[in-house]
C-alpha cells in the first residue's frame, strides 16, 4: 500500500504502556544485549530518547508514531508531533493509573473498530494495512488505548464540573456557537476515484497538478470541470458555503489554517479508493442557530465496471428511473442498500459526496475495489433532531467542549510538574 492509502483520525494505550513503564529496564537490557554487534556509530532504535519522571520513550516509539502520523496524512514536523504526543501520553496514562483508571480490552477493541471503519476496513484489515506501511500493531493499539484511558480519566475527574445548564443550551442556540463554532467554509474540490488504469501514478499526477493550481482559483475551477468526478464539477468544483462541522473530522483543522486559493496536497479518501485536491475559498462566522443533524439517510448501488462509460450509463438510467429513494424498491428490488448513519460514522469519501447533494440527487464520484465497482449514492434525507432531542444533543456537545478545555488545562499542569529530560 503506498501513501495513497493513508487515512485520517484520533484516539489513544494503558495496559501495554504500564508494562513498558514498569518492566522496561529488563526488556531494554535484553535488547541492548542483542544489539552489541551493532557498530557504535549506529543508533540503537530501542535506546531511551526521553525520560518523563519514572517513564521513558524510545527512539523506536518516536519513529513508529511519526510514521503513523504520516500515514494518517498529518502535516508539519511529524517527528516533533510524535515526541510531544508520546510525552503527553506518558503523563496522561501515569495520572490515570494512579487513580486506577485505564482502558479495558473491550474498550480498546471497540476503539480500533471505530478507527478502522473510517477507512471502510475492519480492525484486523486496518492493522494488516498498517503493517504493510511498516507500522507495528502495538503502535496502533497503544495510540487508541492511550486516548481511551485519558478520556476515561478526564470524565472521572472533571465531569461534575462540566455540567451544562438549560441556560447554556439556549445561549449557544442564540449565538450559533455550536456545530463548529458557527463557522462556515467555502471550498473547491477535485475528486478522482482510483481505477486499475491510474492506480500507479494518480497521486503523483495530482500532486503535480495541485502545485500548478496553487493560488489560482480560476484555473482550479477549469481543472475541476475537466477532471473531477464529484457532483460539484459542473460548478467548477465549488462546494458553496457549508458548515465546518459537516466536513470529515480529519479535514476540518487543515482547512482552518489555509489561505485563499491555497491547494492541499493529494488527500486519500475512503482508505485509498479516491484522491482529492481541495482549494480554500473562504471562511465566515454565522449566527443563525440550527439543530444538529443526527443521521444521514442514503441509498447505495454497487455497479460493476467502476467509472466506465457502461457503468456510468447504468447509474444515469437508474437516476432517471426514480424520483425519490423509495422508488428503488420497484426499479431494482434487492439491488441496493439503504443506510441511516450518524454523520461522524460516514467514510470520508461518502461524506464528501453526500455533502454536495440535495435530497434525491445522485453522486457517481465514489468507487470501491480499486475502482472496479462504481458506488452510486443517492441522498434521501438529512435528519435533524426534534427540538427536545436537539437540545439534548447540543447539551452533550457543549459538555464535550467544556470537558476538553478542562482536560487541556490539566495536561498543562501535568507537564509543568513533570521532570522531562530529552536525552538526544
């Protein structure tokens, strides 16, 4: 799997980390014995890189985490990000274990499944693909488990202080401070599914195209009309103003740091089923409150052939044969799948395709099986919470925001009180 199979997400390892922390000296001694034949000029990857109170981080862990971040399409200085994250996690897990809090095996497995489903994979498939990228299963499990452990600690310690009142909910609705902080974003996009013909060089060609289009909105729109498979191609790739919260989670922070007409590097979607270039067109704050979307209802039809003329013609025939999603029951009974999914559970390529649709419109931008199957999608409905339930959803969102702020402050305290020694 090449870099095109990289994915987006975030979670964190307790039991293994405790073993590493308390039994490391014996393991390290054994590893050092095995490495005696290595020339002195070569750095032992299992040597200690950082001491955090009584815990350590090795060079191997740093390189593994940096590689994992790279596969997840993280940006910036990945080695430094890996170092910062591992130091934080040592402090977080040590604080959790001191209070008897950790991630259970069941929690870790559930976290792995949740992480993998964003790439349309099962947990074991995801771990195998990470292995092909040179990432050990323990690296992924530790990443997931650490996050769960910290989350459990934060809830146990701060939940009583983070409670949200009815007045807080009403104030958030009035100010539009929920769902991405009232932020809307305007983008243009070029989305190209992987096919057997372009599999080898699609990412490289898109990277070259992105460099040529960077800073030029007019040329980007022309390229979108020529190359993009997304429904937005007719509008030059323009998505219009959309709530930041409607975008896949892994893309939100990236777009908030971009300048006008700046183009992303190629971004893998659907676990490598497609690649996308996005161009930033604008950002604004809005004060119009709205109730959250609780589920996305849509239909998918798998059509053999990928984006061949024959498969696209069949998708167009089906689109013309129906007015609403329920009509598929009469047109192709048993030949489609109906889905009702929470927005956060959609794969990124499906989420982006549906985001551009109105009810009963169809997208042909998504493929599966390395481009050999066209996954035609029709949006049936975006279900918003009824007012009573909607208030409860908003309450939970505000609770999460307040809890995160308390957690960040607590982590700063842990770092300030810790003895952190960077050896080399």
